[in-house]
C-alpha cells in the first residue's frame, strides 16, 4: 500500500513533530497555500483541532476570502473560527506600513487563542526575513529570523519550501488564495523576493539558525542595568543587550535598535546631551554616573 504523495507526507511529518501533549492546537490560516497546507496536515495528525482564520480587513473583499478559507478548513474536519480585526483598524495602507500593521493585527488576534498556535511560515519566508534584515543593517537578533517555537506559537514548516506547500494543496484538492499584495512591488518583501531567485534560500535559513543560537547565548549573559561604569566594562554586544533589557523593564514596552543606540551614546559618548525618549513617553537621562528613567 503506497503512502501519501511526497509534499503531503512532508507537511504531515513536520506538523507531527511540532505536536506535544494534549494541549489544544489551532492552525492560523490566511487562505494562502502555506496556511492551507498547514490546516490539512493538522486535520490529519490531530483530527478535531481548530483553525483560526484571520481577516485583517486591509483589502476589499477580505471577508469573502476569510469565509472561503474557513469553509475549506471545515471541509478538512477542523473547527474554523474567523477572527476579524475591528474595521476602524483596517484602513487601506501601502508598503511597509500595511505589512507591519497586518502583522500587528494578526498577532493581537492570535494572542487570545487558547493552547498553542501553528503558523505556516516556510524556509522561503525565513530566507526573506534574513535578507530584509541584512539590507536594513539589522543586528544578530533580527538576522536570526523566526524561531520555531516562541511562546504559544510554533512554526513547523521552517524546513519546508513554499513549493512544497503549494504541492501539498494541489495533492489535497485545496484552492489557495493568491494575495495580490504578493505581487505588488510597493512592498519590501515582494521586491526582495526577486533577489532570492538568485540566492540560496537554504543558506540564508541556516544563517538564521546559527545566529539565533548566538543571539540566545548573548541574551542569556546580559544583565539589565543602568550603571554606567558597569555597562562600560561589558563587551559592546552585551552592553547593547543589557541596555535593551533595562530600558524595556523601565518603560514596559519593546525598544528599537535606534533607542539602544541613543542609550549607548549616553553611556559611551557622554558630553552633556539631553535625555533619550523611550516608547510610552518615558525618558532616560544620565545622572551622577547612572541612567535615570522618568515616566
């Protein structure tokens, strides 16, 4: 008796390896090939699981796309729920703004899902993330790409290609939605995707894995502090991480590399400059050899 077709077998094995215990599991679905292949594999490996179809509301007709994706998930035997962003948050935007907004909306909805959530990012997505980071001059953490496991999110397809997920959908008789944004050169990922045709995606994905290990090790060694002499005694990589951790503890929000660079200037290049503004309205000034936060 023959087994499933190659792409179907690969997606099922990847999902099987990501499942652990009896916690509820949900596939995050957009309607594209990656997420539909993910839903099909989950339906086979864990019958009766759930699918969360995210409707960002960022494009006309997004509700119809979400409804079709939910119907296909239900046809696979999954319990499908459509998660819709508030319409006032889904105003049409272009370029990097809409990419960032869609990501923010998606995670704000999926953060509320019980149990753990499977995401359909592939090796191609990982390679694009690394390439974007390189071209933007990012550090090791950004270049480490997407983690296979982070919080209640799991990405079982990071070792699979986009071509494999498309083939798995074909083998399962599923009809993926083709997002028009994926061919719009107004988006960074679309322009950089053309570069990947001439670059080894597998090599970029491996770079991400190696850098993630290095970044994890450095993060584990960092200690949040605002003491200037202690910070100056650290290697530069640990100094940046210690400042980032300290600043995020103070303001309760994520800070960017630009914030960290400004804080480093207070430590390394002090010449009486004024305070550094942090997200949320907080400010950091250098006072008597220490960094002082004020809300």
